[in-house]
C-alpha cells in the first residue's frame, strides 16, 4: 500500500508539518504516477456512480467553491485582473523535484519550461505565474527560478489565495498541479501539459494522450471518485474517521476548532525541523 496526503488537506503547508485531514491509501499505485494505474483511475474508469452519490458530489463541489476551499488554504493578499486584457492565463508553479513531476510530466517538466510553452501557445495573453507556496516559504527548492520566470510571464503573484485567482482568470495551464482539478471545480478551462489524475477524461485540454483512460466522465463523477470514494478523512478535532463534508467544515473553521492533542513524535519533529532550518540559514 502507498500513502499520501489527500486533496482537502489543511490550513497550512505539509512542509511545515501541519497535520492533514485527509489521506490517500492506494493498493495499485498512486494517483500522481501516470506510468501505471491507481485505485483512483480504476474508480473513474469503472464508472459505477449512482444518482445519490452524484448528487452528494455536486453538493460537495458547490460547497467547496462557495467557501473558497483549496488543498492548503494559504495566502491573504488581493489581486485585480488588469484592465483591458482579453485573455488572462494562470500558471501555478510546482515543486520540481516532486514525485508528480517525475512520474507525470514526461515532456515539459520544469516551471520555466511550462511558462515558455504557455507563452508560445498564448502569445497575446496576460500570463500570471503563481510559484508554489512551499517554494515561496523556502521549504523546497526552486526560488532561484522565480526571477527567470519574468521573461515568460507578465506578472508573478505570491500571497494571494489561489481560489481568488480562479475567480478572475480565463484559463489555467498546468503540468500536474492539483490547482487544475480545483479550477475544474469552478468551471474554468484547464490545459494539461502533463498527465495529472484529472486529465484524459474529456474534462481538460490535453497536450499528451492518455490511452489507458477511455471514458468521458462528468465533473461530478470525477468529484465523487476523487473526494468521496478515494480518500480517507480523519477529524482534526476527534481523531476519528469522518466524511469529506465534515472535513470541509473543519477546514472552514480551522482556527476556531480545538484540534486533538498532538502526538509527541510530531511535536519533536517540529522542533527538530525548526532547528534544522535555523542551522541552514546560519550557514
């Protein structure tokens, strides 16, 4: 079995050891590894979604959009779409040594390469680049490339919640970023230059074919598989298994709900990580 963070995760970054509300446990592979099938891909390909499940998925999707929930829920700044621009394209950056890039981006596999491809595809668009929050926080490599990104984009944004950007842009271009899935929830066109789990089902414009994925699925079928059937949710308050709807409530009220007592090993890990970060900065 393989274990990874889920898609409705936390308020704060995994790189900061913020405990997640959801987990993915996969017996076939992993959703970000396009080289082989995964439990998620099999769920979507099978297409066994009854009416009640799809209605639940629709309600969950609408609640996520209404409440502005994303995976990490970070950022507090504002952004305004430039006046007079006909097409605004958002390009979310990724951590380039992430497994989803290694196993899901066989052609273009760097942020700069993606930006260059987007500029060639949309030469007249206003291109907005949002670096990954782990990179901006100095937790993962890639900060040196942010300055070089300016040659391919019109604007770089940092401390803006990504759901606020979704509201004002016309389309997204991604490698394998979860932001593409989050944009689909909000009805935005998404162009995939890699092979994320949500590509190949007829919902995205795909630059790379995915012959294993043969169904044309609906958005709510994708939501049902990705957010209801596939992950396991654990309440931050009780420590017990819970539902995606309850996880959504806890994300919305994160600061006001008392979390369960933190494990001693996790507290120790936080302390060690802070000491390690200080040592690196002092060198």
